[in-house]
């Protein structure tokens, strides 16, 4: 039964936008990763068919305590897989409804004039533009190592380092075992698409973080000074939190909030593996956090990456689920405006990054415009990362200060980032470009099996 519970949890995480299939599967702690990944992938592939079968058999109406995601994985294995691999009440439940489910399957085949189960699947649709070309991005965790040592480690594993990229086209041309240093972010290495590092020593030891380039932008542009107090308002699964800690060099305090207990537990494990200290996790809705609490009186930076439609995430869900209804978009935008306005109410706040993995203007520029109008002249947009090629949609004057990202234009997931600063009369127009982008300095430390650059490495190499 553990397999089906783990698969259902991954499906729930996908629907919430917690991450991609691979990251959720590998963070599940399920001992048989390949088995779990196969079950989740096949259940997603058959998802439209499974939904028709569940509806036709009225299974969820008859079994009100059965979660929809669990129902999908059970019915997949019962009818399309190798048979149920569990006992107990869920197996008894599936068998109780088996005749009705098989009848619905037969009816569906007759209706669609097919004889094989595979023929029920819709033709594979083309992915979003450029989706299959998004490289594998690897963020070097400078709390444990430095870029030079990680490069050396990969070279010893047979990879060929070809230097710092000069253009997005160089990233697009990567193939085989070649890799580059990213042209924008100084601690980001770039490998060909589909390169898998989940079993690599650097990943399992927390020396590298598998994180899309666009997802690295919020912490990079927030750029909190070492020793600062920072809030990560909607923190799980924690990649941005660990990035903040690396920028802070573990000097300061991070307050991270999320309402889901399991997500926080996974996040805590990930942060510990990454060597993050000086953080406090709280199972709490950020909207219920009191800005006047003395505990947060020194918070000068906030990273806000709230729940969104996830429409910018490539290869996450079947494409038909990527387009939210107008009502859903308005509900999300209403929440996002509320939580952004709440974040700006922290009295010591000086700088805030608002980001989403959404393509929709309603969740991005429109939210920022509405909240800036609400706050008057108290905050203003920073001209974030002027060299970034894709800017905000012209929804209002100043929208060009915001960033957008997409598979086609920046070889990343779809993303939106806005940087807001408290207005200080007489201050120059702000520009957001962390010093590391202009003069990269790699962090201290070593990758597993390496030593600092000035030391000999006779006994410490990983073979």
C-alpha cells in the first residue's frame, strides 16, 4: 500500500505546484524510486482515461473517503498495470468495483472504436514551444563547496567543461557530456536537457541543487546582505530558501512559512542536507503572521512566491490541465494581491521580490500594479536585472522593470519576477543587479571528493 500512497502524494504535489515529477518522486523517501516514478508517469499518461472510468463507474461518489489521486493509481494498476500490489481495504475496495470499472472500460473502447487499451490514449501533443530544449540547470551550493571544485568534480566524471556561456544559443547547442557556466547567474552550471543527477554524489550530499534557472532569479535578485533577517513567505519545497541561505552565507535569520506539514518536513530534510542554519520553519499561513510581532521587527527582506496557476511549468502536467478557467485565475489573483499587500506591511521591510511560475498577466503585472496603487508612493519597482532579455508586459507604466522568462526565449520554465523597494525620498532610481553578477566570487568549501583549490587532493578524490 505504501507504493500507492506515495504515488498519490506525488500526484497531489503536482496539482499543488510543489515541483516536477522527478523532484517530488526523489524527495518522497520511497525506497523504490524507479517503481514509483513509473507508476506516477503511467498514471499521468492515462489520466484522461482514468477520469472517464472513475466518472462512469461513479467510484468516487460510492467511496467518499477515497482520495481522487489514490483512486487513479489504484485503477491504473488494476486495469492497465501489472495488477494491484497491495492488500487490505484498498485492494478489497478496488476488487469490489472491478466489474463496473471493466464494463466502463469496455464501453469506452466500443465508443471510440478501438480494441487495445493504448488506443484510448490521445495522440501525444507537442509540448510548449522550446519545452524539450530546457537544459538541466545545476546550482552550486556555496554553503558546502565552490564552483571551481564542482567543475573539477564533473570533469573527473567524464564531463567536458566548455567555459562560460556567451549567449542563450550556446546553452541551446549543448549536447552529450558538455556543460557550461551560465551567462547570467554566477553559481549556475548548465548541462544538456534530460541529464539526470538524482543519483550523483554531489546531489545526494547537498553540494548541488537541481533548480531551474528562472527559479533561481527570486533569491538572486532579492540579494539580502549577510546578517539580514529574511522572510520566505511561501517556502516549500525549499530550493529558494536554501539559495537565500547561501547568499546570506548562513549569517542572519530566515523565517520560512508553509501551511502543509508534509511539505515542511520534506523541506527541513532538504535544508539540513544543504547545510542551512539560522532558519525557522513554521506551519502557518503567511496571511496570519502578525507584521507587528517583535520577532519580525528586523525583517528587511521578503521573498514572496505564492500559489499560482503553474502555467509556466513545462513537462509537469498534461497540457490540458495547464489552462486555468477565468474564475480560477481571478481567485488566484485575488489571493496574490492580498498576500503581496500583507508582505509590504512589515514595518522594517526594505526590499521584496514577488515571483510566480505563471504566464498569465492577471497573476503577474496586474497584481503588482494593483498593490502599488494601493500603497501609493511607499514602494516602487526596481529596474530588475537590466540585461535580462524578456521584460514585463506593458500593463502599466514601469512594467518593463519586471522580468519574464519562457522556454522559447530564455530556455527556462515560464516565470515572472518583480522587485519592489521601499521609497526613500531623494534616492536615485534603483537598479537590481547583485554584485555577484558583475564580479562573481565563488563561495568557499569543497565538493565531495575534492579539496579547496590551494590544497593537495591526494586522498580525497571521488573515483
